[in-house]
């Protein structure tokens, strides 16, 4: 079924997605197929498979897409993202991370290389036209950016454009020196539709009204948004005296007092760079009324963590949850059909909702 949502490309005329978009079970299911199954997703960093002949099984967006995948690093040090489903009877091939010479199904002994290639199978000597190409494990697209890894089932767009935009702004940072901090990484459960969380993230309009501490750290009047085909960047400039990036000569923002780069990649990935490092935010749908948001912390300069725009992230998150859940409840109103966009402050939300509407019409 196609859903004929329309967002006028002229933000000065456009109306938001209607309340029904966030309430309809059919729309929620369609977004799973037409948006998430055709997107790129963060799967972690290279420490998941640190050595040659390493394997790491996982489910892509568990409890939503729940696609069984396995990340492997071969003897040649090449990375692969493979289906973790045996091509014989669909048993999972790998259950635990670790090292292995290959992948062996524990049900009937079918063997695969760490590149997914079928190798051998007991009791199949008399099978005709065997093996076929479909007897190999399916290979999924995999992209690496610095130490970070992205995979997709059938991505509808090339990730290279967004990685180029990221490199243009933060390519001077030594990403391989960023250290994952499990103690400050956590999951938040938000009682709201996942797209509402993204709507909120994609505009700085609410900052003076919702985030007093963050607003004090930023120069709201200079807050800017840049749009890309499948993403956006919000730049937070620092108030006087706050921590800023030491931008090298030749950088597009050299001489500017940048406190934060907020990158968003369609549909649900957020990369927030601060002078101290990176906070990755992954928005994971559970139902149309519930969302899990994972905050993953990568530290570069510990001395800068407790001041500026990158401080008090837990407090900022709780404030965001409060307003997003309020919007979700407000959408239950019989008297709210939809709203309008601020042409000067909600370009990112307009772009996001346009991408969603286009995906649902295809």
C-alpha cells in the first residue's frame, strides 16, 4: 500500500506530516520495509572483530528488523558482513563472538568460509545442480569510516556522500584514537514514536525553551543547519568562554568558535562531535508508541568533557524525552491535524519529513 503524504518542497508553504502518520500501524510497518530495510545502520567499531579470523554475530535492529547477521574478519584481514542464516535449513550459523577458521552450521555441518563462500556439506554428493550461487551466505553492503562500521540490507542510497560531509568537518580528528567509554554509554526508553525523536533532534528551535544549560553554552543566534541528500548538519557556535574545536588552517570553519557538530544520517543515526569526542545516538523503533535510544560515548580529550555544549548530556536527553513524550501524547488529540514549519529554524525537520513522505509513496 502506498501512502500519499506530501511535504511541499517550499518550506514557507509546507505543512508537517499529519498526526495520523504517527498513529497508524500500517504506516509503522511500511516504514520498517521502505525506510529501515533500505537504510544504512551503525553496527559498531572494528574492535568487534579485532583479529584475523574473528567473527561477531548480531541482529540488525533487534526486535524491529531483527535480521541475523555476522561480521567477520578473514585471514587476509578483510571485513565482511554476511547473513548468519545457513543456506540449508536456516539455522543460525554463528552464536558467539570469537575466532574461527570458518563458519560451520551446528545443525547438519554445512561449512562456509569467512567470506561467506560455501565450502562443503555432508550427504550431498548425489544432489544435482549443487552447490548453486544461493548456497553461499548472502553478502551485505559494509562501509568503514575510521574505526566505525555501517551495514545495510538493501540501502537505497550511497553512504559516501554523508561520509564526505563528515570528513569535511571533522576529518582532522584522529578517530582511531577515540576510546569507547562503556561507563557513560547507556540506553534510554522513550514513550513516543521514533520519528518524533528525530523531529526534535533536527532543530535547534527548542533549545532556548527546553535546554537552559545548553542554551547558555551556545550562541543561539548563530545556530545553523546544512542539508545533504540523506542527512544534515547542525552547527552549534559557542558562547564566549566555552570550549571549542581547535580547527586547523584550511578547515571550512577555521576561525569560527564551533562548540558542536551535530550530524544526522537518514533515518535514525546521530553523530554529535564535541571538543572532547563523540556521542553516537541510535534511534531504534520498538513500536509506534515506544523507542529505544542508545547513547554510545567515544572519548578523545577527557579534560574537556565537563564543560560546554558536550556537558550534561544525560540532563539534555531527559529534557528532550519530556517534550517528545508530550508531543506524542498531544498527537492523540482529535483537534490537531498537523502544523507548519519555521522557515528559519526547522529546515532539518522539513527535510526529514520530506524523505519519509517520498519513501512511503514509492
